[in-house]
C-alpha cells in the first residue's frame, strides 16, 4: 500500500523550500502525496500563491483559510487558532501516515498541535537553527520537540537537535532544500530575467528583503535605520514583500513611499523560486533581515548586509556582514560589501547550508522510516539525573 504523506505549506517562502521534496514525493510510486495549503497562500493581499502550486503541476488536497486580514500580533495569535480548527477537520479526515512541516513560522504551531493530538507522526525540516531576534526561534524549538523525524540544514543544527534530547536515528543532516533549485534547474539569463521583471540589471542593484522583527513590541523599530541608509546609497533598489507578520502592511507602505520619492525601483508581492534565484545571481548586494540572506546568498557569493537582531545566532558564511540598526553602521557595511577586496575574498566560498541534494535525502527517509510505535513513542536520549523528591524532603527536615 502507498504511504500517505501530507505536507503543510503556508506561504511563498516555505513553498520555495518544499518544491523539490514535493516534486520527489509526487513522483515516488509508493507515496500518496497530500498537499495542504493555508495561510498567505490563500490571501489576495499576498498574491494568492496557491495558484503557483497548481501552476507547477501539483494537486492541492485541501485549503485551510486561516489568515486574518490584520496587521497586529493579536491577528497572528488568532490565525493560529483558526488554523487549528480548520486543520483538525482536514487532518482528522485525512489521517496521513506522516505529516511534513518546515522551518519556524508561527502558523506551523497549528498543524503540529493537531497532528500531535491525532497521533500523526511529524517530520520537521530545518530545525536546530537559531534566530534569537524573532518568535521563530521559540517556534522552531517547539516544533522540534513535537516532531518525530528531523531534517537539519547543517551539521551544527543536527547537533543542537540531538542535544535537545532527540535520538540520533531520528535526526538527519540533509541540507536546506531551497538550495536544490540551483542544482536542479537552469536559471534565467540576465536578458531573460530583465524581460520578465522589466528591470535593467546593468545598473548596480540592491535587493532588499526586510521583515517585521516579531520579538519586539514595535516590530518595525529597526526599519527607520534601514530606510535612512537606503536614502543615502546609489543604485537601483528592489524590494520583496515581507512575511505576513504584525507590521507587514506598514512596512509595505513605507517601501512604496520610498520608491515613489526615489523615482525608480520595484517592489514584488511574490517571485517564483526560479525568478528569485535568478535575481540573486544578478544583483550586486542583498540587504535586510531575511533568512534568505543567510541561507541562499552564499551559493552566489553575493555580498549581504544582515541588519539587526532577527537572524542573531544563525550560522553565517563569510559573505554575510552583520550590521546594527544604525544608519552610519549600515552605510559602512554596505561600503565594505561593495568593495573590490571584499568581493575578491568571496571567490571559491562554499555554502554551509548544503549542496543541493536535500530533497533526495529527505524523501529517502520519509519513504523508508518504519511507521508504528517506535516512531510515535519518543524517549529522551539524554535524560538528566532524576531528583528523589521524598529523599530531598527528608534531608531538609532533618537539617531543620
């Protein structure tokens, strides 16, 4: 019998990472793939990217409307609850053999909670990383402890997951599946990309991806310094939409105002993975606080200025320059990133997040791991020394 594997995707960002695992699963003769789309995939404001999933030839087994039309932390919290209600019905009826979730978005708490309650084993991709400046860090660790199989992007991330008490056999170093795009697809040439995007990339171009910093009460606190620095630099500025987090609408409006006064540049709601990767290959600088600047730009030795605390703690390749959210500091880092000496220093560098073969490794485990009680019942691989409460009480009483 085929193994039913459900995969949750909530946004354009995680779908670009899941594309090749989905492609491998859909082609596997022993897999019945069920894609569940929810979150910003179904939102007109964020481009209704569920259409891209279908355009790529995948069937969507279920759609779960859950993203409130909101720009607040309360909206984020309520979206988790709405997603939980919808996914309880979907997964309760579907009852897959395995559920695949990815990364660290807050809405992933909903499918993980539902699957845990329904005794559906969970496979988690990209655990064990660190991003101390966002709620993502706590979400990622929670998902790790709720999951039964783990696929990490780096060896260090694998070690962290094991240190959390997960048994070695459950934790697999696969690499980041987003990197598979580079090795399995032919990117657009510069003329093709310019035609698709309506850009002239012969001019120096800065790609900006800036997200709200969700751990701060004011999620846009660092944005002033970013836009202040952008106003002072030369070159073409292009923006990608932020995530659907508290403050995202304000951030989009600010980017639009910036471009209207600058007189040139672009902002995109969504770029498909092939176009996005082709853009990374052709711009001169990446700037912002996105995980893409950490995980994907090293594959192109693209100079990157990572701003603020959102990605604090992540493993970084030598193309990434950290900058405090200060106009002067950001400008100094941009100048360094654009220097010939810095660019020369990146020649021959490798990406610590993988070699572009993650999907094959992930699917091999998903299709071969034995199902049943051994997978479902987890034990702490590193139990601490138990405390005998009764002995402690007797000892304290004797002292008194």
